[in-house]
């Protein structure tokens, strides 16, 4: 009798394990079905995509709402992008960019804990490479399946593209407001100048928009954008790109701007005339080179700031 009971339990365990294995295989097959080809990723080493999944998503959202789709973009080489913007983006979005292999596992763990605490996708903790993968191939709609695909494509990008090329692509395709893509279009839209001519404060202003460019936007909420810009300047100072005392930034970072989740609903725009740009903070005595081929990550800032809070 005991032997039959043990055999029954063993058979039940076997069926459960087989079912779980089948479900895992189906999940992996579903994840793989939504991946781009490896050749598409390799092609990005020499060509910037004409259209990204995020651009197509925004076009579809505009069509659904009866709005004309907008696309303003000018692709430029990284040598024609202000070093201040490169530094602002690295300081605020991914300070370990030149040291990791695509994923900042510590930031990812912190993101998972924050999301579980708030019971929603409150933070992303994504690196620059992950954000690039999301923008080019997957769009902004959040799911565990999309995240799994994003992680796989991130690994491919890190293997197939140089860090310099990843950063160049990122700065040319990410969203900077309704229909505004890439640093050149953003610099001309918000500051009336080329991306190569941005000063430190203007660069911080553009980097401040990245977490939610439709809401942290000088044309939508000038006060919110000014606070976010000050936080980016603080992070730049913490990373050694600016002198904190000269910038008048204090010892504590400004808080992260809490904004609504990404959606296709556009907030009402304020008048497009921007307030005068404050004087740019003083650079550090030995500013970092123009990210031509950095060999290591920039200096680590004090432990309190959190970079890339809502990706």
C-alpha cells in the first residue's frame, strides 16, 4: 500500500514538472518569436534605422486620436553632439555605461524591488543599451515578455556594436517630445541651435527630459522641467563633469520628478516661448573628453542619487 502511494506521488510530481517544462518552452518560444533578427542588430553598426518601433507606435497613437503624425529628426555623428550632452546623458541615465556589458544588475534589482513595493512598473532601471533596444525594436508598452526580449537584444548589441556606436545611435533616435527624435532635432526645437553648440545647462535641460519627454518638457511644464534640469546638473557634478560649488548645487540631490506613466495622451502645451536659460555652471578643471573612445566609466558620484529612474 505504501509503495503504491509513493509511486502515485512520484507520478504526480513528474506530471507537474513536465507541465512546467512545457510552459517554460512555450514561453521561450513566444519570447523568441518577437525578437528581431541578429542581422538587423548587426546592420546598426553601419546604418541608423530610418524608423524605430517607438516612432511607429507614436504614429499609430496619433492616428487613433485623429492627430497628424509628427517626425522631426536629423541624424548626426557623435562628433557633432556637444560633449556636455554626452556627459549629461551618461551622468543621469547610466553612469556605469562604459563599465557594464549592457545590464546594470544592481539597478535592475533595485527596480524590481521598487516595482514590487508599489505593485506596478514604477521604475525601470534600464541602461542606455536597454533603452536603445526598447526604442528601436519594442516601443514603450511594458510587460515581462518585452523585458525578456529587451535583455536578449541588449546582449546582442553589446556584442555586435561598440560603446561609441551604441551611444551615437541612442542620441540620434530617442524621443525628445511629441514627434521630436534625436539630439539634433531636440536642440533646434528647444534651444534654436545645433546639438554641437549646446552648453552645460542646455544639455542638462535635454537630458532631464529623457525619462518622460512628453511631460518633463519646457513647453509643457516649465517649473517641473527646471527642477529636473537642476537634478541632472547635480548628477553631472557628482560624476566630476562640473564643479558643484560653482554651480550652486548644494550637497543633496534634488528629488526625482514624479510624473504620470507614459501614455499616448499628450498634455496640453504651454506657449512655446522658453524662459531665458540661466548661466551655465562652471566646468570641472579637467572636463572629460568628448567620449571619442572612453576606456572606463566616469567617476562614481556620492551614493544618494538614482540615475535613470523611470525606464
